[in-house]
């Protein structure tokens, strides 16, 4: 699940990025309103966590612009402003939830789970495609009923392919899906991961689409 964090406080942001990654989200972070609007316009996020007090645009303006652009990504406002009128205004402008700082991390995570359930409705804990089973909570994989040891980036790459079994991804798109997992984006990274995955699963499990990239291959569906 891809999450955008919009937060200008560097300490809070870095703590949240770490905590959200530990909770298995792929996180991108921006620290100002203009970048947030652009990121939400140009990318598919599963949800956004939005601070209101930002250096350039107020978070409520970000919300307005995103909704005016027709984006219905779930947005949770995370703000120190706890006056009733601020909450009501945020929700009126199209926020899905509002959490007041300071907050408990567990509460934020719980609310994000609710948001995603309400919106996507797609069960995220387990992906089954033929012989391949991915447990997204524990990052465990199995192939033909046997556990397979995967590096985290291998797991994330395979998850991306398995979530969209008919879609062909180019390398840039796959690199983007790993963005946030702390890997330097070397041009051959994806190919190396694919090579390892084929050895660990089966050569045909990931299909090369010549001149384009990769998609999930023959997994015995
Ligand atoms: Ca702030």
C-alpha cells in the first residue's frame, strides 16, 4: 500500500516514515503543500496523511485542490489544530478522517487501516495467485506450498506483480514501487531481483515482455 506523508516537521516526519514502513506501507514524504498537490495529482496513492500547518500552502488548500482535481484518494488530516471548526472544515473539504496531534501511533495505524478498508476494500494481507502465496503482514512467501526466503525488495517487487497479474510493468514503474524501501535505484536493480526471484520460484514465474518490462508469468493459475 502506497502512502503519501505530507509533514513539514522533519523529526515527526522521519519518525512517521520509519513507523509506517515498519507497518509495511510504502511511504513517500513531502514537506510542503505544492509538492503534495503535485504528488497526489500525478501518482496513485492508497491514502495520504496530511498536516495542515505547511510552509507554503495550508493543508486545507491542498485538500481543496486535490478534490477539485477529482482525486478521491483517502486523506487523513493530522494536525495540532483541534478546534471543532477546524475539524468540521477539514471534513467538509473532503478529508476522510481527522486526528489531532499529539497522537498515539497505534491510533494512526488503526485509522489508516479503516480508511483503506472503507475505500479500496481490497484485502491486503494475503495475495494468492496459483502456486504463489504472499502474506503481506509478515512478508512471507510460499511457492507450491513451500516457504521461500525472499529479501524484502524481492518480496515487494513480487507483490507488485502479483497484485496486478495481467499488467506489464516497465522498469521505472517497478523501481517506483520499491521507492521508499531504501534501495539506491541502480538501473539493473530490477533485473537482478527478477533473476533471483526466478531462481527461487521458477524461471517462468515472471515473464519478460520484450521491449517493455515484466509481468507475472506462469504461476499455475
Ligand atoms: Ca506543520
